[in-house]
C-alpha cells in the first residue's frame, strides 16, 4: 500500500509484483523529465528519461508515462525485485536549466 | 556512463572547524557542477551551481560565505563548509554536467556518491 505523511511516501510491494510510482511536477513549461533511484547513503542513479513530446518511454523493466494535461509522471517497474528497494525521485527540467527534484517515494520490496 | 567521484564519503568534525568536500569528474570534462544538500527522508535541495573559472551561483537562502565553492579546473569542484555547526550536518551530493553536451535530451547529470557530514 501507499502512505503519505510526515515521512517519505512509501510503496510496499511483494517481489514479482509490478510497481507504480507517481510524481506530480510543478512547472507546465518543463520539457524534460528524469527518474532517479537513490539507495541509502548513495547518490542518485539515472533510470530513465522522457521528453515532453512523448507520453511513454520504455526501458529494461521500467516504463515512464507522462501526462502533461495534469502534470503527472509515473514510473512503472515490472517484476519488482528486492534490489529495486530504494527512494525514487522524479526531476523536471526546462531547457538547459537546473533540475528540480520531486519529494521522492520510498519503494520497499519484500521477498 | 560517466563517473563522478566524491570524497570523502563521510566525515565527522568538531563544531567550528571547516570541512572540504571534493567532486571530480573522472572520465569527462565538466564546465558545470552542482552541489546539493539532502536531509534524511527529504529530497535533494540545490545549494549552488559551480562554473569552471567563475564564481558560483548560490540558491536563495544559501550563505556563500558559509559554503565556499571553488571550481578551478574542468574536472574538480570543491565545497568547503566553514565553521561547521551541528545544524550543518547533512548529506552533501555533487553532480556534473559534461562539457559540450548540447543535446538537452542527454541532460542526465552524473552524480557523486555523496558525503555524510556529522558535526559534533
């Protein structure tokens, strides 16, 4: 399930399930979006990106969906594995400016 | 992908001392590097943008005299936390943008592994 409160939103799934992590971005003019994975005590790792002229992009086990109408981005992870447990951040960018990071979602995968 | 090395990975210091954190791009040249700060269970907050050969640009609310940034070469940027206090304890992360990356679709910054600073 998903919980939101004073802590990071957390999504708990069973190994093998598909996970969907959501992100609402703020700037309607943003034209490039990235998902990052951050494991405890480490820097963010690039997962997948998408441009604003696309609404879907697929990678290995991951899919990013973009809905510009409602400024919503999602990351789908197929067949989630324990190694996918981490905090996931979306980031938005307009032109060649600095990235703005979302608040993050913690994904917990239980075996 | 490109590698960004950040050092040290963790540091413990006494209140009032200064701490220097290094960020190196190992296999590419970075005209621009970024410094972030991250508190537990929170997102990355951009502190400053470091440009090689020029003064850093600080985000609103970040004290430039407190957080000294030097970007003396295309492969090295340093962040010095001066007169550190317990409230400066945080996870500091750098990232680097590769020189000559004109295609904005490749605007995926390469991040260092972070530095956990604990000020006693």
